């Protein structure tokens, strides 16, 4: 309806409005026309109760096509707002949606599609709009392909009111399109799809792809792979032919670390799966392999392959962890650093990645990056693996940055490993190590494996190192570190060629510590020039005391001892005890040079300086000091003045036993062995001989003077050892000496110890065992016909068994090495055969013969003289032998038989010979057998040696608990005799004391 101007209309309010309305319509200028209509609308909208019936025709005029572009946004807003007020006031004449629909048409005419759509949604959600209008609006929106979030909500709200949605195909298609996203869709679309799908699911509207959309939303937007997996599973179960659900499912498993699920996918599914799924499964298996402690096969993929197939759209930067770690394992540290260092910073809340970032930084010589990773992890519980890496890279940098803080929080399962690691760093004695993988993080196990390898190498446990290298964990370490440990194992096994090659390869992969290992190895091989080259390469990555110490060592090896000392003296201000330790070793080196030049004074001076340097190092009390420092100090003191320091050197034996093989150099063992051999404590001699056997094993020859002195010392010690197994160690050692230094002195010691050991075994053997011992003695005689001692033992045993012929045969078979022994054996054989033997056949005594031969001559001469019925001369010879070695004679000739006769003979000749007095006194101090002791006591009394007789009698009676024994009665008589004989005015008190003592003993006897 378009109104016309009416005269009568001017006389009413509605008429005047219609007249102005009509006049505005006749104005050909759209702008003026709109302005005049705007004034009319203002009155109409202000009084909707009166003029609502005019609204719709007015709006039809207002929104005519020729005026539509003259309208402003305020005009549209004013109409929309008026309709909203109308809904609250009156709905009888006109409904708000009728107004809004006209606005929609006007918006469409102006091209304002989005605003038109918004108004359609507003109409739909208006409580006054009837259902058919709502349906019309929704369908209109769908026909317009409206796709805003509000549009989708409107569609869902509308569809929710129906059970059958098939007729609303336009809306269903739009919702399906909104949910139809994939990994390449981008986060905006995936977010929208997830929200739409969630609402559809809640509304129960069955669009097939909503599970996939929800899975992608949870996986890509919410980072909740555990929540995404069930949606992808449901989608896959509904449609296994569409690749996206399976792709999403595997991606969710990978992101959630459920690698075992990916491994369980059946072969049939994998064979028909998309390339992306196959690559995701490969990634999953690779990640599972990287975190495995038991999988010993090669990695399922390599770093370059994973990088090329680009799986980041599906799993994000998780693929970077696999690529970076694989590059480490493959030996490309530079590529690993490009990936792992930024990744660790991005994943700061996951401290495990700092370990791999630190490895990458270490192998690319980014020292401060390694320190950054350590300090960034100070509050983390598993910090100690990073502390170990920092110490490996640069001990000085580690010490200056509180590396000890890294060992404060340690899982108890790794406590032993950490103790060993600290001990290795400080060159201390290593504690035992007990560790089983799986008690902590993989990174802790990797570091524990490295510590176990270091422990095995330091302890020279080749088999343990071999077994540890076979652990699958080794394959998860950087290739450079794998090569380092392999190289060390080859060196331990004696394969220097492979060992050096592996270490050089490790260094080429960035592990510059391998240069240091190579330098030390080559120094041990005396290849100082090559060692110096590697040392300087190692010095480019670290500037600590160890480098300077090795430089000083090289100087010393090249004869630049002064330069070495000067270098070390400059380092003294650093207060590092290892400097003093190194100086001590150089002074030892100088002392050896002086010894070779026969400069005794300079040798002792250097030994004193060495001891002083070692002792100064010990005063620091630093744990980094090598464990042999005190021992070296004591060795230096002992070598300079053996007599003054032998006790201290002997006390160091247990300390030597606790040192590792690398800390027990020959020089130290040599001094320790000498001290034990010279010691009065013979219990340690067998162990010393055993160590000496190992020490001398690789020597081509031993100087005669050295071997003779050691053999004699060991032989003397063997006479005081009762255990036959311990004596066997001494015998084995002397036999080895004899093979290295074949000389008469060592051979004589070997024969002497062998004979003494066989005699001891015979004396200790039971009656049933003696036959076997006799056979053993016969074998010894057959093996060494020149051993006169064994022949004598054979003859002695045979005579005790009343086998005179066997005794004679023993002397017939023996083949003495010298004339003296040959003559002795001939005389003994003649006596046994009943022949007349002249004393002139005996070898001459005195210069040129050993004391044992002189003693044997004297005893044999006495035997010959007695057999020729010349007792006086026999007694003289026996007395001479007694004067020389009374205690030895008493073990050869029965005391009961010869001593009383000798005393009687001497007494009959008048004055008691001084030789006899001295001999009896020696027997008083040495006799142990109770029966022999009583005989010696009687003989001492017979020659008026009363004090010695008293002392020995009291010793016998102390063990005799019988108060009525004949020994006690005899002693009482002796006391009385002594009291009467010695009774003099000036000895009255002593006489009375003896008689009182005798009386007390007699009183005990009477009781």
C-alpha cells in the first residue's frame, strides 16, 4: 500500500503521517525521499501500539529497490530494534519476524549476505517465530550455504527437533562438509570440525564422519591422544576402507607412546594401508626401539628416511625426537644438534630430552650448551646423567659449576653407579657396582651402562666389559660413544690396532675425549710424538689440569725433565694435589736416571724430593688424588733408606693389594716385595712371592745379583713357615727365578727349599701317609740328581725304616755339582757300607766353602773318628761343630745320646772348655722338646752353668702338673746341691733362698 496525499488527512495524526509518507514517496531524489521517510518511521516506531498496522506497508515502501542504497546501517538497525520492541509490546497486528524478513530481503538487495544470514538466525531463535518460519529460515540459510559456527549451531538445533533428517539434505551436507577434515586441514578447520562434531554427537544426529572429526580435534587441537584413540577406533570399525581413521589411530598411539599397539596391527591391515599409515607404523616401531632396553636388532628406520617422509602433520615434533636420536646413534652429531637442542628448549617440561640435547652439544663442541642443559635441570630428580656428561666433557667446567649438586638426588637403584662414577673421576679405589636396567629412566640406564663399562675397564675385567658391550642398551648410545668403549675394549684385549682405529673413529664423530684416551694409550706405548698430537687435539675442547699434567709427562718422556718440572711448578698455585703427585713421579724418574749413571748422592736427593712431593699432595686431602700416592711416598723413602723405613714399607702391603693393576707398577711392587722378603714377619712372604711371580713373568732375564739376593731371602723365610701350600708358592717363585737367572746361588736355594719342604711334609705325615711322601722324595731325587740335600733326606728316611741298602743307593745315585759335596757323599756311603774311611778324604774346611759344608765336615769327621775308635778326636770334632752351630747340631744328632757323653768327656779332661759352655748356652735358648730340655738342663748343671740349668728346669716343670714327678724331685735335689756347693759368706742370702724354694717344692711333693 502506497498512501496518497489527502486534504482531510492533515486533520489527524495518522493522516498527517500518511501525507508526509506520500510526499516522501513522490520525491524523485532517493536521499531526500529516504530522509523524509526516516522521519515518518521515527513516529511510527515510537508508537507501535497506535501505528503497528502501518509498519509492514511502510517498510515495503521504505525498502523499495530505488531507495535501498540510500539507506544507512542505522536505518536497518533501527528497524530491527523496533521489531524487537514490538515483540515485547504487541503481536496482534504484526509479528517481529514479519519485520525482520523484510529487513532480510533488503539486506539481500544491498548484498549484505552475512548480515542477512545473521538476521535469519535471529528469526530462528526468536521465541515468537512460528515453526514454519523457523524451518524456512534454516532452509534459507542452508540454501545460502551459510557455514559460520552460528549457522552450524542453528542447523543442529533445528535438526535436533526431527527424528528423520534425510529430507534436510542441504543442512546435512553442510554439516558433513564441516566435519570432513583431515591432517592437512589446519587447526582452524579441525577445531571447528571438532566442535561441530561434538554437538552433532550430543544431539544424536548421525553423520558418519563425526568420530574421525572428534579424533582429529582431540589429537591436533587438545593434544589428548589418549582421548583421540577411541574416536578413531570407532570410526575405523565403522569404515575400515577409509584411510583417515586408521591414520589417526596410529598417530594417536605414537603421540601417546603406545608403540605396542601399533606393533599389533595385523599384517592384512598393514598390507592394504596407506603409505602414511605404513610410515607411521615404522615411526612407532622406531620410537619403541629407541626406548627399548632389550631389543638387540638394528633400528627399524634411519634418520634420513624419517626426515624425508615428513610425518610431522600427523605426530607433530615427536618425530624430531626419533630423527635427532637416530642421528646421534648414526654418528651425525651436527644434524642431531640442529634438531635436539631447539626441541629440548621447546619441551622444557620434559627433562629427558635435555640428556640427548647435551650429547648433541657435547659432540659438536658446544660446551656452554651442555652446561646450560645441566643448570636448567637442577631441580629435576634424574639430573645425575647430565652431571656425568658434563664431567666427561670438561671436569674443570663441571667442578666450577657445582657438578656435585647433580649427585644429590639419586634413585637408590643407581647409588652404586654414582659412587663408582665419582670414584673414577677422582682416581679413587672403586667400590663394587650392582645395577640392573629398568629401575629408572632410560637415560639413567644409559649412563649406568657407561659407568659399568668404565668400571670394567678400570678393573681390567675383560669378560665383564665384553658382556656389558653386548647389552642392547649400547645401541641407544651415540655412535661416537659406542666406538669409544669398543676401542677401550680392544685395548684391554691387547688389540691395539683395532682399539686405536675405533678411538680415532669416535673422535671423528665429535667425541674429543677419544683423543685424550688415545694420547694416554700412546704414552703407555712410549709413542710420545703421536700422543702429543692427539693431546693437543683433546686440548681444543678442554682446558683442565689433566691436559697440563700429560704435557708435562710428555716433556719428561722426551728428556725435557726441566721443562716438565717448570710446567708443573707454574701449576702449583692452583692448589691441585695432582700437581704434587706428578712432580713426585718426575723426581722418581730422575732418581732412576741418577741410579743408571751411578750418581748415588743425586739419586737419594731425587728420592727425597719425590717423597716430599707425594707427602705434600697427601696433606691436601683431596679425593681426586690417585690412590697410590701414599704408597709411592713410602716407596721413595724406602728406596732411599731401606733400613729406616722397612717397617713402614711392610705395613703398606695391604694397601698394594687393594690397588688396581694400573696402580701397581713394577717399581712399587718391587719395593714392596723386597720389604716383605726382608721382613721378620714371614707370613707375608708367600703372597709377596706370588706377586713377584706375576711381576717377573714378562722379564727376559733377571740380573744374577738380584735373583740371588731374593732367592736367599725367600729361602730363609721358608724355614719359618709351617703351611706346605705356602712353601709351595716360595718354591714356585724360586724355580721361576732360576729359569730367568740360571746361576748356582738360585739353584742352591731352590734345592734347599725343596728339600726342607719335603722333610717337613715327611715329619708331619701320618703313618699311612709316609709311603706316599717317600715316593714324592724319590721323584724329587730323580728329577734333580744333583740335589745332595734330597739324597741325604732319602738316606735318613731309609735308615729310619731300617733300609740300609736304600740309604746306600741314595748316595750311589746322587750326582753332586762340586767336589766338597762329592767327597761328603762318598764318605757317608763308605760309612754305611762298613768301609774304613779316612778323614783325609773329607774336603778342607775354611775359605772357599760354605758354613753348611764346614758343619757337615765336622760332624762327618767325628763320625769317622768314633768309628775308627778315636773317641777323643771324635769328641773334639763334635765340640767344634757344636761351637759353630749347636742348635743345628741338636737337630741332626740326638741330644740324649751325644750331649751327656760330651760333657762327661770334657769334665774328665779337667777344665770345662769354653766351646762347650757356649754350645750348652745356645741349646738352652733354642731347645724346644721337653725330653731334650731336661737333658740340656742336667748337662748345664754338670758343667756348673747353674743359672741356665735353673731357668731350663723351671721351664720344664711349668708344664709338668704332677707334684710327685721324678723331674720335680730331681730339681729339689739339684737346688740343695747348688745351695751347699755355692755356700759362701757373701752368698748366704742366695743359698737360703734356694733352700727355702727347695723346701716349698718338697712340701708340695710330700702332699
